[in-house]
């Protein structure tokens, strides 16, 4: 499975580097964009709208939950309210260090979330994604 555009939202530079390495090794995505928190990711979607570049939207987001400034849950709420109607083809994979079952259950409430992966991202976890 290969996608065109991937957005990775995580506050940890080492995690972002690891994601890039795994994605490149598997040729999973043609383009990788990174943002350090939910607010930066929302700003990115706002820019896409402002520039009439909706066709350049990511196909998939790897989203961390625990980040400063704006966490993954707050991002999801804002994304649902402000952008999901326009960017309804974008899918989200939660990529978190948390194994909390309550968080996994909460993730199932969002229509754009297709998977919940516990860090680190591996070649196997990419292979098992059902996009």
C-alpha cells in the first residue's frame, strides 16, 4: 500500500526521524510533512484552505496524543469542527506510547481514525495498516 502525502504530528524529533526512515524504507508515502504539535498541524490545514490547495492535503496523518501546546485529542476536536468537512478523505492513525485501553476506545469515536499503533512505528505496523 502506498499513499501520496503523509503528515506526521509529534513533538519528538527522534520519533519523527524514525517515522521517516520506516516510511522511506517501505516506500509507504511519496511525501512526508512534519509538524511538532496539534496547533502547527491545524495551521497547516488552514494554509491549505487559504491557498486553495485542498488537493495537496495529506492522505494520512500519524498523530501523537501527548504533545505540548496542543495535544492530539485537542487537534482531533478542532479538525472535526473546522476542517473535516473539507478534508474528509484524510485518515488518521494514532501513534502513541500509551497502551491505555480507554484512549484506544476514545479513538474509535472519531470517524477519520483508522488505527491505533503503539510506538515505535515498525515496518510490520505499516504493512498491517488498512487504508
